[in-house]
C-alpha cells in the first residue's frame, strides 16, 4: 500500500511539473514587443502619471495634507501634521521604530551630553486623524546610572510629557499653516 502512494505522489509531482511547463511555454512572447527600446528618456513620455490608477486612489499616497485631505492632514490612519511634527520634535533622539499606520514612534535611549549619568526614552502615540490637542500622547522614561554602573529607573516630572506634547502640537500647527499658504 505504501509503495502505491509513493508511486502516486511521484507521478502527481511529475504531472504537475509537466503541466506547469506547458502553461509557461504557451505564453506569447509578442507581448514583450511593447517595451520601449530607445532608452530611459523615452519611457516617462509614454506614461501619463496624472491619469494612472493606484491602490491609494486617484490622488495617490498623500502623507502631508495636499489634495482632498487638506483640511484634516489625513492620509493614513493618523494625522500627517502630527506625525511629521512628532518626528521633527524628537529628532535629537535616535528612533528605534516608527509605525505610521498605527501612529507609534518609539525612541531608543538617549544620553544628553550635559548629564552623562542619566538617559531618556520616549514613546509618542498619535491617537487619531484630527489635528486636536488630545491627538498626541507622549510617555517619557528616565534611567540613572547607579554606583556599580547599572541603569536604574527614575521618576520623570509629569509636566515633561505635557511640554513635549505642546511642542509637537505647536509644530503641527506650523506645518498646517505652511501647507495652507
């Protein structure tokens, strides 16, 4: 019985390979004749980029608020002004990960030159598509270096996160005003 199934599986694999070869050989090669042959400079003239259809709709991928979504600055799931302003505001810190679809920016630890025995980390959350005061949240983490050289968690004043949120909102308003002018 096992020998029968071995023969059957080998036979079925061979048939599938032959059928795939027949399908591939049946493809016409004449379709390749439409590719421009005169060089790169001829190719952009043949495509009307304004009329093409994309998976992002007629306007294409809009990250910074031009086109139909100009009033909200919305291109994806989060407000694009808040997204750009967040990246601008925390640009002094190394970014560990950034998810534009989820609206999350996570920085790596940053040690300021004026305080080498402490380091900071931030998580920025953009909470929605609207440019509103409650549309961004910042979590700030701080660690201090102990006597033996290890890092220990330390407290952060509550107004630190609020000040960073205010700076992000101010920058987002500036970006929005620049795009409207």
